[in-house]
């Protein structure tokens, strides 16, 4: 009793003006959302009648109600924090639905900065897909202008923008595509003077150029700053891709992450090796472009699109793969192509993709070796035109009795990579079936009732099934520690394959409307326990404030957490009631119940004593029914599940809750 009297809950009271302002702000957001919906409906009616939608009253670019301030929301995001709001989560809902990706990696994309050098055939699809994926900031560097011959493959540009700088044209397209992506343009392109400054502020760099000078410059800048460089090339009907310098891997990992159609991969010596071969590449120990090509290739070995031509979709394929690699680098997702060269042949049918192992980092490299001569301070003075152009001139003139050609041949032979030892390489590739199983959600089919009773001995939860007994949580004598005891009786387990007894929105005596749950939580506070039984990646993205997130498949083994929450709520409710009674006696005031407290539904819940109430909620109102029946048979004070789940909550209570499924 002394502990209850001494514990005074911290209450934050707002003045009437502040409460009125917050209420008006919520009303304004709701009206904006309704206005946007009506405008969209009018536009749809116009389109059905063959009329052009009115340009004077276009729908709002985004649902204003989804951008409610955090203090006005009824939900919270554990994985995203403040990086994403409701509109962002709805936009990237299919990313968040991937268990391997989730809201945490989406938030990482939102805070990432990517530099794209070249807004042509490779940079166009890469920029669009990165902006669409949710990268927060894009830097576009290109000194060229849009020409009509570019349009068959550079899909980010249009006829109307011919003659405009490519960087500005790309920025216009991205602004129309995703207005939340911050784009910075550099119409001077990549130069010796700005290379270090541009690369320094990027988390990942994409080389989408088609000239050797810029490739060496960009590689050197990334090497001295230890920045990941995703490089690709596309000429004719073929393309190549790899990751230089650093692929974002946090620890030593295999990089043999691509399975060719034929089930084989080609080594650098030209022989076939097992497709399960992997190669160890510790972080920051990948080669740079100069390690692979210490001597610039001749002009005949590096044709550009203007000279050799290019099939339009080929740079599109490689640009999309560059965007994918950049996403993997920024979010530390999966395995990357660091240390391997991916090759694409558009005219091949049986084996259009293949990969080979690249040589390792060169200790004598002037950019990333043990004693590099190129640094961030002197890269501006390096003459890349002379380095590349001198070799090209010698190749074209074929003079001096072939001395330069002999030197280049000797340099190439000295740096030939050694074939990998296939016997020492562990298997690390997944096939397509394993990938599908990993990304597939648990299917729900027909089955028996969602719970069943079996006789068994007392045991502990194992493999998601309660083997015997029922957990009962009791507070210790100190009132602080909570212990879990076990009683011997029929074991009750959850059948995940069973069909919910009612439709998701079918009313029943044990089902509560979202608006009722909202009022109940406001009246009882911590005495109401909400159990969110959606998959973890969804509850991490958004859940009710204070709700317990336990996936339905783990509810069997984690039911003790619900008991702990119930006892915690019981103690909190007892303290709050004792505090209120003491304050009323001290002031000599009578209890003046609100309108909701007079309702029959509220009285039926018997709120005069601190009795915790447990409710279950899911996405649409199906899984919560199974959880309700299971917790009820476990003896928990569960009073029902939420009708329609979060989908109905979004409609009736809080329009800012993101629609994730």
C-alpha cells in the first residue's frame, strides 16, 4: 500500500488552447484527405465519360491525412522511427512486405545518398528505379545534352527536352515520379576538380559513363575515399557489371552469388567451374578499376554507342541491375557482385547471364595499393586525358616498332589472374525454389478448429507448440519481479491452418469496433493490452502505440509475454486507481463520469476495479480471431478481437495508419 501511495504517475496536461489546436489540426488533415478522395472520384467519372480530367482541380499529389504529425497519430513505427511517415510506408508497402527487406532497410534507403555519373542509357533506368525504390537523395552528374538519337534507350528523357542538359532533364522526370526524392544536378559533369567532393558525400556511386577517362577518374576517387562503385557497360547486344573498391559487406562473405542458366560459371581461365563456387572478399579489399585494367585499353577495344551501336533494352537491363546492386549496397542486403564480373548477352537463349571471377586487389596499384601515389589532394592534378589518350594514340599509329604494344602485352601477362581453386570453395548458392520458399508467407488452408486439446505432461514450449500445461503469471512478494508458473492440465495449441470462424468484418458479441477500442484505451490507459499478431515485418513498420507485437505463428511459444503484460497492466491500473481515489478524497470532489462512462458497453466491462482487458488485432480481422480463441483457452482475460483489424482502424479512427497489405 505504501508503494502504491508513493508512486505518482507522471501526467502531462495540455491547456485548453493547445488541445483545441491539436483537435483542429486533426480535423483539417481529415478534411484534406476527404477533399483529395472526392477530386480523384470526379477525375475517374470524367475518364469514364470519355472526358479529360480537369487540370484546374487535380487530385492532391499525396494523401494529406497520411502525413499527420507523430504526436497526433495513434500508431508508432519501431523499425523506421521518424524516417518514414504513413504516406511513405504506403508507397513502399511491397518492399516492407518482404521479410528479407522490411521497414528497417526501407528507412536505410530513405537516408541514403547515391551519386549517378552519366544520365544516358545506363543512368536513366538506374535513376528512375532508385528514386522509385525510395532513395532519399540523388546526385546526377552529366555534362551532355539530350539528343534525338538518345531517346530509343535513354527513357528518362523526352522529345520536348531535346537540347536540354541531361542532368536537368532527368531531374524533371524524377520530380514527377517521386517528389520526395531530393535531386541535385551537376551539369558540369565529373571533373578532376569536383570528383572528390561529389564522391565524398555519397554512400554509393554508380558509373554509368561510356568513356575511359571518366571511368579511371571515378574509380580513383572512390578508391581514395573507400566508396562502393557499381560499374556497368553496355555496347551492341552485350553488357557487363561489377562492384569495385567496396561492396558494403560488413564481414567476409562469399560473392559467388549468381547462378547462370546453364548451371555453370566460367572462371578467368575460360574453364567451367561449379556454380556453387564462392570467393572471399573482406570489406574494402575489392579491386578498383585500375587494378583490373592497369593499362588503358586501346581505342578499338573500347567502342562507344555512337561507334558500335546499341540495342535499346540492353543498357536498360544493365541500368536496372546497377540500381539493384546499389540498393543491396546501401541496405547491406544479400550478396553483391564484388570480385565478380556479371556478363549479359541479349542474343543468347540458354545462357544469357554468366559471371567470372576477377583478379584480386593489386598491392602495387597507384590508387588503392599498399603505397598509393594518387590521393584526394592530388587527384585534381592527374592528367587522365594523357594517361588514356597517349595509349590510344600509340595503338592507332602502330609506330616505334611496336614498343608500346609489347610493353602493354607484358603488363597484361604479369597481371593475369590465377584460376580459383574449386576444391577449396564452399557451396553458397540458393536455387530458385529455395528463394521462393524464403520469401513466401505461410499459406493458410482448410483445417480443424483453431485450437485443440490433447492430454500431455507438463513441459515447456518447443518448436512453437505448447507440449503440456498452462502458464500462469503471478507477481512476487515484492511486486516487482514476475514469475511464470506451470499448471498441469490439458495442453492447448494453435492450429495456424484453420479457417477463422467468422468473416473478417462479421459482427459478434466478442468483437469490438476500432472506435470502441480507442475510447476504451483513452479511459483505461495501460489496463488495456493490445496484442498485434501480424508478421514481424508488418508490426515493425507500424502498430498501435503500446501494443505487444507477437506474430501468430509465435503466439504458442510466447504466450508468457502476454501474461507478463497483463500483470504489468494490473499493477499499473491499481496504482492509477489508488492515485485517483486519493486525489478525489483530498480535494473533496465527486466523481463526474464522462458520457462514454455512462454507456452500457462501458459498464459491461466493469471498469470500477483494475481488471486488465486483452484484445487481439491483425491486418484485416482474420488472424486475430484465431489468436482470440487461443488466448481465451489459455485463461487470459481476453475480451475480444478488433473487427476489421487495422484496415477498419484506418477507415474509422486514424487515416494516417499506412495500408501495408
